[in-house]
């Protein structure tokens, strides 16, 4: 299913790295973070499962049992995961890549279970929200919110719950020996989640980059933010994301996270030099190749 090491499509920093990569993810095996990691690296990777995103960042920062991390940052329906932007801003991790994953949800049951047998459906609140149209058509079925999609599948399997179902990925059904009763039950088929690839160290001699992430702050004066946006445009750079956050301890002061797409690195470099005169702080989170949607 996935291309092997050295494939022309393999990420550039893996082509000469023959050891098995261990990637920190949020969630357990079978979750969408694992699927996104497999997609980005063009092969199945070993994963280090983390309870939450804070643990994920700590593992990558301290290089505890993992090489890199992958973290969801926004969804095309639900929007930004604000806590993760703050985690990035507060850490020294570098963004070295991104991947867009189509989110396909499935109704998963114990083998042999029929739709009329189901009394409860378990899943993460976001997955439940994404499948609201399908769920609304089911009668006399209780929907239970849980902490994780794949964990819901595993829990049903371990307890042999024949009258309960889970909403989760195809991979989770395969891993835990479960059956997909109904596939692709998400309401919106154009449902994508964007994941960032995180590293403790910046990759040297990164070639072919065309996207950057950074955060900056400006003086709380008229036109200060407008001037920054004007500089971005003048350097032929497309801002695909601008997210504001309050600066803790400074009333009505904000910093901004921005994703910028460029055709030439020199344009981005020129912008950074110019921003130093129009911002109070600039921090580059990473230069990388933009993901394919």
C-alpha cells in the first residue's frame, strides 16, 4: 500500500535514512494520526502513541523514543485546533512538512452484528458531529461521546459488545479484527484534516520549499497589522492562514500565526528582513513543502 524507502515520492529527508522511523502521534493505533503519518512517509511507520497533544510535543522535544511527531492543526469543517497553535508557539519544535488527509468515517461493529442489533454508538465528539446526518436516521440508538475513535473500536472488541458500534477509520477495524457495517458515513465528503510534521531540529539544506509558518506580534497602533499584510503582498507571497491569539499578561495585545505560500524562497527571505522593522517579534516555525489537497 505504501511506497518503500528510496521511492521517488519519499520525503527528501528519508531517502538516505534506512532505519525505521518512529513517529509520535496523539491517540492509539488505528487513529487518523497514524493514517496521516503513513501517507506522509509513503509507508507504514512505527508509532509512539500519546494520550494528548501536550505529551506528543514533550516526546518530540525531548526525543523520547521517537524521531518526529505528527499533529493535527486544523479541519476543513471544524476549523483550527487552537490549543495546538499555542503548543507550537510555546515550543521550539520545527515544522518540516504537512499532509492533508481526507477523513472517512465508518460504522464498525463486532463481526456478525446487524444494524438492527445496535443499541449504542460510541465515538469522539468530532466524529459524531461529522456523521450527524447518518446518525439522525437511526431510531432508538444512543450515541455516546468518547475520548478517541480508534479507542472506541478497541474497547468494543475487548469487551465483546455485540450491541454496540463505533465510528472510526478503516485501519482501526483492520487492526482490532472488527467489521465495517457501513462505510463512508460522514455527511460532508470534502472533509480534510491538515497535519503538521514536527521535528526537534530543523532539516538542513531543505530544497524545494514553498510554504512557511511563523508567528509575529506588532505594536497596538493604527495600521501596524495592515503594514505587515502589505509587505506580504508586495513580496508576491500568499497568506493562507492568519490566526490571532491574545498575549498572556498583556491586555488587548495579540500575536498572529501565519502560513505563507511562496514561489521563491528569496521572496520569503526578503519579507523576513523587512518584517524586522514593522514587528515587535518574529519567529519562524518552519519552511517546508506544502501538502497536496
